[in-house]
C-alpha cells in the first residue's frame, strides 16, 4: 500500500487536466466508488487495529487534500471556459440588423404609454410605490376586513418577512396601496394614476400570477359620481378609438369605495371578430366608485370637507381586447417570435 505514490499520481493527473470533463474523470478515477483512494480504504481490512488507525488517517488526509486540489482546479478551468466563451462568442452591435430582427415594442408597453398619455391630458400625474407591501397599505387602510377572502393564502402571495409593526408583507394585489401612500403624504387636491405590476394566485388563459393595473384617484372638495363617469367614458373612447362609446355602469361592492360600480362596454362579434363599442352584448371593463370615507379617515383626510373617486383597470385585459389577443400567458412567455408578430414597430408607436 503506497499511499504517497497514489497521491503523487493523482496530483500529476489533476495538473494535466485541460477541461472540466477531464477533471471530472480524474475525480472519479481516484475518489469515486471504484477509485484508487477508495480502493486503499478497502485494503485496510487486512491490517492490524493499530495499522488501520494510522493508515486510515493517512488515506483520509490525502482524500481531503485531493478534494481541495480538485475544487481549486475546477474554479480555474471554469474561469478559463468563461473567458474563452467571452472572447469567441460575441455580438457585433455594429452589424446592421435584418428585417426579420426588427425591434418591436411589447403590447403591454404600448398600452402603458397610451394610458399614461390619455390621463396626462386630463391633468393626472403618475405615482409609484413598491411591489412588496405591508398588510396595512394593501388591506387595512383600504377598509378590507380581516375575514375578507382577498386576504386568504389562495388569493395572495405572502412573504415571510414582517414590517416594523409585526404585520405580514405581501406582493401587492392591486396598485391601491399607492393611493394610500399618496393620501398619507400629500394634502388634497390629489389627482393621480398608479400604473404597475400586481400579483395574485391565479393562472389561466385570462389570468396571470403577475399582471398589470392602472388605478386612478381624484380628491377635492366637490368630486362626484358624474365626474367619475365622464372621466372613464373619455378614457375608454380615446383608448379604444371609438366615438360615442356605448357603456353602462352597474352597482357593485368594493370595501374601499361607496357607492361602487362596475363599468361595461358594448360589443358584438362580426365575422368572428370582436367589435368594441357596438352591439347589444356587454363586457365588464373596470371597477370604480366614490372613495369610502373610512379610507379617507385612515389616511388623515377630513371626510367632512373632502371627497373623491377611484377606479382600477386591468391593463392586460384592455390590451387583449384592443388588439384581439386571446391568451394573457403569452405576454410573459418571453417569445421573440410572439413579440415580433404582435408587437409594434417604432413607426407605429
């Protein structure tokens, strides 16, 4: 049993490796189940107890030494491979693109810019907030009860971390927390929209675990339901590019607005094509209402002097309707072919 000879051979084999695969073969040859070092351990059965102790310790020592050498050589070879790829695999950014690789704007990005532009023309500014929110901003301040279904695990993504008040943190289920943050930090009048990503435990052709919303908030001393309806009708007519859009408002319920309503737009299907704004069929498009006085008071706004309205629109939904897209999951597939087919060139943007 020449332990040091095995160590010497192994070191030489490791040093001669020129690739990660060669190094892996050496590792198996010496440290694998049928490797030479493992074989030395099997020979200990023929030695005395004292010899087993000394020889066993020596074998374990070279095993550890070889493992460390292999790990260091692995890092060197890995770095070598990466540098080789960086030097040999590159994109010549000066090379003119072909017509097939024309850059396209994603439909959601186009909708974002259109929505912001439309509301900006009405005097709204854009407000933003974090995607990870506390229970207070996402639920409590919005008058959502403790036993409301929206708080259940099957509807909301909870995070293990907690805020300073030991309340749970969540991936925001709507952009309404941005409204709360704005009302707490800004005195009326307030006129903002809050576009952004939101998250819920839902996934099918028309629902995604991550999706996009824009919510609006207008607060002053005289805002009323007729202002809300006029704002939303003007937005829908501009976005869908339909004059005299046929709409209706149905009574509904949301904890953060009172009274609350859902807005429907008329549509028809002609030659298997959806036509927005005409026909006798109705399609729900958004939720809205007058801000609940409880929410105003939660944000330290005197509800006896101020009132306002709020609304929320699913950006993915209106994008699908406007451009005839049927599966929301395709928005997040990252497919270049899909974006090339359904995106918008800079000339149409």
